[in-house]
């Protein structure tokens, strides 16, 4: 397994939105899902996960409610709101465009310049 | 972000704070436990799993703080926290808290008190509908005859022409004050009556509570026997009986019908205190003869501007009308203009400068109080450095620290504001008692909603201002250094002490400015106290023998009446001498009259010189101890049918007959032309209307026994002032005097029984009042500055203990150590004083109108005040300096 890489500044919000877009999750579940999808290649600071969740909820992209976890404990579940869904699409588009542009720049050869 | 979600999370955070907080705890706990469960499943021991979960999560408090912040509710919540924390800190150091709160309470209290006066007198609209459109119209008299007098009362004919010819005013009404006596039930009562031409109530937009106002045509002679009552008079005299309308009352022996009662708030003209409110209004009915009077000016005029007309336009039109009238009637009107003054300026214009000076003074006091609290906070920042460092290490942000300090000063300021309100309440009670005599609208002074809002506003502002410097300073301290060095010195220290030096310098400068102002007022009051009024007030009692207008139908009756009064009074035990005069010195109601001198070219009335004219009886000069400088006094031989005799004042003698002996010169009074009068003596000048008169006023005295009907008018009898010199306590003789006067005629009201000493003192009371207040504020400023200097020097000594220890160890004497500290204090005081002097020099000029016999740049005051500040600074630094002297070098060197 490769050494996990640190998260790019500002991308945590997008990853959380992606994680909960696949179905409601509690905070710990979000962490697990991101790690699972990234095949354990991303290191997320546990301490910074919750402020991000609170921020997204405050902004209205996600909503929360209390439910029961797999092992019968009370847990707070987050799900994507309609506004969050639009936001996530916009963010994804923006990200893809930027990734393309940056990839193009980085792969440029001397002849192309 | 949607608005709804923001509001929801705000609401949740503020209303359900504790629930949100416990949910957050539960959520984080769930996270740890779930993670630990996973670890246990992978074979880690339970204990170890929990430990690792906590460890990997990182700073849990930090995360919580960030969560709170992320919710966007940080401010509301942390402010509460900070306030609670601030309150706890304040209670932990009661001495600090008491000093700061007291300083702020004094500053805020003084501001609240003065603001409530300014609010009631200067800011609050006058109690009429659209008061800003109400205008007082006066004559502006020719400056040659009336130097320095901006306004003059108005003559009937000129008023009627103004009213007819102008297009600027919706209405104009002339009014005057009548002397009326109400009889019919017990003691005769003198009534404060205003007689006004029709239109007064409609100009003021005033509706009566009962009955009606005046109707057109009721200002014609014969139809004017009607009165409208004030609410207060109606209540006290008629016990609020609603059937009063239509009733008859006896005024000056004639029947008047009550036609209406005004509302409680109605008062016109605006009175100074509730006890001098007008009690009745009646129509002013001029006879045709009176309507033609142009040269005798006796009325005030109120008018209301038409919509859309500006004051300037009205003034321009009045100027044009006056010019026309001056051309048409040059004899009477040459040089007489008209001036329109907004009613509010007319009412409060005189007191505005004094009030603004006091407002400025309390602002300075508040600034000093602010500086003081900032200073105390900075001093405390030193002892709290470690606490701040710990808080920073635990994740407090810079903003959070700023907020913390400001919350504390806000809390202090609000406590100060609350206490200040209490101070303001009591000082207002005290002030209004003093003020009532000279401050218009003083009865309206109250701690009302505006004042409370003002107090809240300045409390918050003060809290911010006092907290800003210490907050910035605290947030700047370096975390690592502070933690490492503990209570030792850091780089931020020196910037802190520079800041504190700066604060002390500004405190000294501000107090010097205030002290200078107070010093100048004290000096001028001192000069005023020693001014010779020209008469000897001590032992003299005076009263108005206010016989009703028209009680006597011819001059001889009035002359006889007062002769009998004097005769009776002079024979009372304890009375040395007695006399009457129509207007006593230091009062405003005297008359100005044109005169012509024999042997000088005849001129129109408007070109004649004007002098103060007083009507006296023999014995008056003697009673007042006004010295006779040459010639003889008036005596019992100066009566009707004999040669007219007059006395002139020294200043009149000098200005009319500079090189000659005035005795024997002949002159004529314009309004009493049938008698040529001869100057028989010269008497000393007296203060005519106030103690602070700078120019003696040319005055002529003629005997009551030679009075006649004024030119062009019909005879009206009038009251006189009785002056009695006693060899007992003046007021002790008063009841016997009053009894003697009533024996002659029981229906004559006696008003204003007072000693002449009281009149002198009352004439000084506005000056004394301003002086006392400004003096009190300056004293307050000085006290605050002393506290400031003391705390800075104490701090400096504790900071330099080490250095002093080394100095002592190296052989410095105690005296040298003392000098070291005192020198530092004096340097600060000196810099502050120099800055303060510059400020005081530029500000004291604004006070010129309040000064008498002292220039605004009076060097004695400036030097004395600076010296006082130096001495006080010395005293304030002495205690810390003595502490420095006693520093034990062994302990000092081990100190850090």
C-alpha cells in the first residue's frame, strides 16, 4: 500500500458531498467511505472532518438527523439536500475542468509551447 | 447558502444552546467509540483502542471550537461566554473593578446630566406645532443711540404696518405683560397676564381645552374684557371646575369673562420655571390713539412663517418694509429696523454658549475616564499575560482575545453607565434647583428615553474606546515568549508602557484644559464679586408695590399714594431710610428714553440720544448709599408746579458735558415734553441690569412727584419698587413693612420681597453656576488624572525593581532613586501640560462670552493651573517613588 497522501486544500467539502450523495452516513461513516473509495490513499484529519460537516450543514448543502447505527447506537446521519446536490454538480464540473487544464499544462512538451 | 438554513442554525444555537452542545458531544463520542470498536475487531485491546481513538482524533476541544465557529453562531455564543468570564474576572479583583466602574460612572454620569439639560433646553422642539416656523420679530434699534443692543421691543403703529404689508407670515401677534390684580376671594392676588392681539392662539396652533380662544374684533376697546386661563391656574384657583367658562372674575376692579382654558402643556411665552408661567391671556385692545404710537416701543411680536417662505426671505421683506417706514416717518423710525429670530434662538440663545461649554467639558471628563480605564486594563494585562498565553495555546484565536478584552470593558462601561444614571439623577435634582432662575425650559429637564438612549450609546462607545488599546496590545503579545518567561518582561512590555505613558500624557493635557477653563471662570467670578455695583446692598430690603394698572385715574393720586407709603414706612422701628424707584438696579425692566438738550440743535426723535430713565422718590439715593458727586439730591421741594429737577449719573455727565459742569444744564424728556428739567446733581454710576455690565450706562433720575401723562397716551398708574434700609435684619423688618403698606390699601399685592444682597447674588448666579459645574468637572478630571499617574508610576516602579536594585547595589543613594522615579512622572506631566496649554489656548477663546474682567489667555490662570498639575503629579508619584526607595537590592536582584 502506498503512503497515504494529504488532502488538497478545499477538497474535503467536495469529498464529503460525494460520500453522502451515495446515501445517508454518520460522521465516522463519511470518513470510512472516503477512505474506502480512495482505496486508503487519502489521509483525512479526523479533527477537521466535523467542522467541515457543521459548515456544510450550516450552509444548507447537507441535512442531519439522529438515527440508529449498525451496532445499535444513536448516531447523527447526514444526507445531501437538493441545494447540496446542485452545489455538488457545480463543484464536480469545476473540478474536472480544472483538473483537465492542469493536466494539460503539466503534460505539455517543449514542441507544443 | 440558503437563508433558511442559516436562520435555523442560528436559532438552534441561541435558543437551544445546551442541546446543540450535548448533541455535539454525543456525536463525537459516537465517532470515537465506533473507531475503537473497529480497532477492537482488528484485535486491539479495548483500553488501548480507546486511547488510540482519542489520540488520532487530535485536539478534541479545538475541533469543538471549530465546529461552533463553523455553525456561524460563534459571536452570539462566545459573547455570552466572554461576558460571564468577564464578570467572574471583575469579581475576582474588586479594587480594580471599583476604580474602573467609578471612573466611568463619574464620566458617564456627568455626560448624562449635562446631556439631559442640553436635550431639554436646546434639542427638544419647543412645545408647539411646527415650532421651527415660529418667529419672534423685534426692532433692531439704531446702534448710535443703543450701542451693542441687538433687539428692541416694538411700537404699535410699526407692528400694525408690518402685519399689513408683509407676505411672509401666516399671522403676526403683538403681546405685552400686564399687571393685574385678582380680587374677590381673600388676599388680592397678582396675576401673570399676557395681553395679545387677536391671532396669538392660531399662530401657535394652540387649541383650548375648554371654551374658545379670541375671536376677530375682540381686540377692540370695550370688547376686551375676556380672559383665557392657563390649565395650572384653572386647577389651583377654580379647582378644575369645568363650568368655569362664562364665569366672571374681578381683575383691577373690572369684570372679565372667562372664555376658555388652555391645555396643560400650553405655555406662552416659554417660562423659565413652573412658578413663573403665564396664568391668563387677554385680548390686547389698543385705542385709536395707541394704534398711532410709533416712537414708544413696548411690545413683543410672534409670527408664523408661511409654508415655503424661508427666514431669509422674511427678513428681506421686513428690511424693505422697515426702510419704507423709516422714509415715511423719519421722526420716529429713522435707523429702526426689524429683525426676525427663530423662536427657539430667542428663548435659549443666551444660555447656549454656557451649555455647550459644559457639554464640551463633560466630553473631556469622559475621555479622561476612558484613558484611565484603558490604563488600568493595560496594567492588568501584565499580570494576565500567562493566562492569555495559556488561552492562546488552547486554541483561542486573536479575534477571540480581542473580543474578550472588549467584552470586559463593555461590561465595566455598562456597570459604569448604570451607576452613572444614578449620579445623573441626583445631580439633576440639585442642578434644576439652581437652574430654575435663569435657564429657560428648566422644568422640561428629565431623564427621558432620549437621555437613556444617549447614556446607553456613550456607555457602549466608552466600553469600545477603553478596550481597544488594551485589546490590541494583549493580542500582540508573543505566546512562546510569554510562556517561557512567565511573569518576566517581554518585548510587548515596552510598547505597553509607551502606550500607558501616552495615555497619562493625554489625561494630563485634557485635565489641564478643563482646569484652565474652570480657573478662568473662578477668576472672573472673583472679579465680579469685587465689582462695586455703585450702591451698598447690605441692609436693604426691597419689594414690588404692584398697584394695579388704572387704580388711580390721574398722576397726583399715584404720587400721593406713594408719599403716604413712604411716610408710614419711614416711621417704622428699625427703618433708617426708604425710597421708591420704578426699576431697581440689576433688573431688566427699566426704560430707555430719548432726550433733547437745551442749546443743541433740535432733531427728530429717532436722532435723539437715548438714556436710561428712572423715576425715584426723595430718599432713594440715600437708602441705596449711592454717593452724590456734586450738586444736591432730590428733595420734597421737587414737586409738580416747581422747576423740573433731575439727577444724572457720572457717565451721563461725562458723555453729555465732557468739559463743563452739568449742574444747571437744562434738558427735556421726549415723552414728557411739558416740563423743562434742570440738572441739580450728579450721582455715581450703578450697575443697571447686571453685575457683569462692562460699560456704565448713562442714567437720568427724575422725581416721581413730577410725573405726568406720557406724550400721546392716556394716563396709566403703575407700581413702584420700595427700597428700605434697616438697622436690623432686613427680612425681619419685611412683615412690618408689608403690614404698613396694606394698611393704606389692602388690595395692593406686594411681590418679590427680598434683600438687595439676594439680588446681587442672583445676578451672579448664572456665572456662579457655570463656574461651579465646570469647577466640579475639572476637579473630577484632576482626580482621574492623579489616579492615572499613580497607576503608571506604580507599574513603572514594579517593572524597574531589578534595575533599581542594581543601582542601589552600585551605590545609588535613596534620594537618587526617589529622583529617578519622580523625574519620570514630572516629565510625563510636563509634556502633558505643554500639550494641554496649547489646547487650552485654542479652546479658551470660545469662552470669552462667559468671562468678565479676565482675558481668555490670562497668564496667571495658565501658570497657576500648570503649577497645580505639577504639584499633584509630584504627589501622585511620591508613593510609588518611596516604594522604590525602600527596594532591598538583595531581594530585587533575586526577583526575576
